[in-house]
C-alpha cells in the first residue's frame, strides 16, 4: 500500500510528508480498531490468519470454451474434473469395488436424482443410509482438510451446521469419534432426515473440492444453454471469468451495439439456438421473422442451412424459415459491419467490407484482389449504389431488436455479472490467464496497436481494451466517447489485433457466399506459433509483471486438434480449449480439456463426450476423464505461497501494528 502517493509533493518538506503518512497510518489503525476492539481480539485474529497461511493451497479449477454446452459443463463442475473421484480412491482404495465407487461418485454429483433411483431398487434403505452417511463423512473430511473450521462452517447451511461440524470434528480420540459419529448418524436415520443430510453433504463435497474456479472465456456460442451456464456461475462460491470473443459479442449486444446484435442472432439461428434468446432472455425475434419471410420469400437461401438440433422444439421443424432468418440477419450484419469499419479506419478491417465489391451483373465478388463467383444471386435489400445502407424495413427490424436486447432484464443481469467477476486477463498465483492471445508480430515483438491514447502493446493494450468496453457499458448515455466505446465491443469480437480473437480476419461472408474454401481460411496471429518458445513466454510474463522462469500462461480459444500436444514451451503454456462445443469434436477428438492446480502441482485432464445427465445418473456413467499431463512442484505449496498469502501477510502486518498501538 503506497500511502504517500495520495499527497502532493510540491510545497511539502520531508518532515511534513512523514507526519502526514504517520497520521494516515494512525487513521487506518483507528478504523481497524472498530473491528478488533482490544488487544485480545487483534491477537486472536493474528493467530487465526497465521494458521490459515500455513494450510495447504486450495485447489484451483480451470475450464475454457464452454460454448453453451451446459450439461457437460454442469457435470464437470460437479465432479471437479475428476478431483472427487480421486478423493474416493484415496479414502477407500481397494476396500470398494469399481462399481461401488462409481455409484458413490454419481450420488455425490447428483444426489437428489440418484436417491430417487436407489429408492426404487434398494431392498434395505436404512442400511444404505447408515453406510452412505459414513462414506460421505470420510470424503467430506478429506476435502475439508485444507480449510480452516471457520471457512467450512460458512459453507454449511445454517440449519445443518452444528450436526455436520460434530460429524467432522466431534469426540477426542479415534474410538470415541467413531462411537460419536455412529450415535449422530443413528439419530439422523431414526428421525427420517437421512436423505436431507446425504444431499447437503454431497453438495458440500462438490463445493469444497474446488477452492476457486477460473472460466477462460466463451460461455456463449453454439450450444443451447449459455444462459444456464451463467446462472450456475452466479451461484458458484468463488469464480472469475476471462472474457472470450463470444462473451464480448453478447456483452456488446447488451450494450446496444447493433453489429454485435446481428452477429448474436445469426449464430443462434445458424446453430438452431433461438431458445437461448427467446426463452432464456425473453428476446422476441418476431419482427425479423416477418421481414425475412417477406423479403426472401422466393430465395432458397441454399448456403444458410442451419445445424438443426433435435433438442430445440421451437424451430427444429422449420428449416426453411430458419434459412431465411439466417440470410436476412447476415445481410443486415454485413451492412452494419461495413458502416462501423468506415467509421473507424483505425480498426484496419477494410478487407471485411465486401458488399461494394460485388458485381451484380456477373454475380462475382472481389476478395483479396481475386474474383470469385457467388453461390446466390438474390440480394433484394442491397442497393448497388449504396450497398451498406439499411432499407427502411431492415432499420425498423434492427431498432426493435436493439430495444429488446437493452430491455432484457435477464441478459442485463448476466452481463453485469460478467463485468463484476470478469476481465480480459487475470494474473493469479503466478499464472497469466486469458482467452485469446497476446497480439505479436512475426519477429516476436509485441504488436503496437493504434488507440485514441496512442500506441499500446501487451498489458497496456489489454488494459486499454477492458477500460474501453467498461466505459461503453457503464458510461452515461450522451457522454463524449460513449458511442466509440460501444462500437469497440465489435472490434474485440473479430478485430485482428483483438486479444480475444487472434486471427487475421473473420471470413463469415466468404463462408456464406463463396464455394472456394480457400477463401474461408482465417490465419492465426503469430502468437500461436511463437508461444512455443520459453523465451517468448518469459517476455510476456515480464510484460504482465510476473516472474520469468516459473510463471505459466493458461490459454483458451484455439481448439487443440487431435494428436496435438496441449502443452507448449516445455510445460509453461497450457492450452485448455479441447472442444466442449460439439461441432469442434470431430477436429479435437475429445470434449474439452480442464486443468487443476493443487498444492502438489498441475494436472491437465482430457474429457470424453458427455451423453446426458440422465444417462450419467441412471447408468452411473461419469465423463471419462484422462490425465494427459502432470507437473509436480518442488515442495508442497501452502497459502503463504499464494496471492491470498500476500493479502494475509498484509493483514497480519497491520494487525501487529494495531497490537503494538494497544500495548503502547
């Protein structure tokens, strides 16, 4: 804490400044004394914090690129990427069969659902309750060993706190403890509260198995439940989020950016995911449907086939309508994007403005200096003389949609949560976390990006980008620069130098209208090849204020293709986007990576595709998870070695000053 920076230097002597610093210190101690009112209370807290410092570091859990696949995400959240299954193995070893371990694991993940099935098949429920409650106490004891009793107490529902604490810590010797537990469990069973306790303890195990969750972006996208994922995260006990490009797209839409709104609706339509918009967020697209059916009535829209999901009962049966909606919003999107690019030359994205390069006599388009035939000749809303102008009907549609996004209370609540718990990057326990990339040049230098405040590189560019979108969302309407900041959301979605995107350009137009797949390629930023070098990792780490040689980069966004190593730079970089989204799984061969960082080191886990929660509960099928890499640390890590430990040390420092003040 640099207290001196609050005071002007001019006109003050060294003695004056020292006196002011002393006065500030005294004021802070007086404030602290309102919480710790005497020597005994200050001493007690010092002892407590020192003890917490010397507990083993809690488990961190890293997940990336969920893409709306809420069932798989919720299951991985419950099983903590295999952490709970490892605890079951530790507790029971060979004393349990594999089938018994699977059953107990699934009971912990989905207690209410599994109990319903067990009730129909178990001949002696009373015996089952006794046995299961004892097993859950064993697992709960293992997962709480890293925490202070006060922390554990705060996680237990108040109504059950006393009994569960007694089950965990009661009695003074092993024999006495066993007898005491037996008596407590007998009481629980006899009064018919067994299932309540099984559910509470299972949820506690899932909660305490992970101390802190990191989500490295792309909560939203192709999958059907980005809103469900976010709702679960709002209830999670300790989480941070590094925004992905799909997240920033929805955040921009919530801020009223019409180009972002058009992209969101096109992607939802393309992947038959209008349920998220209409049911999850209450955003009606009826004006767009009416317009699309009229404007494109005779258009087969042959290259706009939606990837239909049988789960979406609202639209799965009407593919032709979806195709027309998709094309209508795509044309609106290209017009709005063209307007933004012209308005902001500094974006350097002229290659995306292709409507004015269409020859409406030959139906060809020029891309990167070469002409290609278009696969569609019906453009009823494009004026060749002014191709980026919206028709009156298109303008009316986008105005209605913008109002719907701005007025959606559920969406706005989730976006505020993304802002409160999220950021573009995070430095945490010596690791640099982000979704996309650190924009770099081919020669290995950090890209210098032109901004309103001059050239920005590395961390400064990340900070500028985050500050700009925060101003865009929270800035008062009509204030200078507000619209520029709102526009910037779209740049972060797909701009070449965006730290969330990391490609030369997005080729949406080409994929819609050109058959030659060579035009679909999206060249990656040099970062993705350069980051294989430890020297580059050290350079980036130093730029973000982290230690060279020991820090890691943990990175999402780029699906790790089948047969490719997700570890780079001799284990200094973890790429953890393995393909939660089902469309990526043909490329990746798996259904996502996740990472855990406990007091012993890092464990990188690959997950197989998840069928459904119903199948997992009924057939006791966990997500098949395989450890693909493990990095052990020299010596176990304790809280004192973490960022939390630094905070604790600062608190202890001030409490010792307070203690000294009381004694003096």
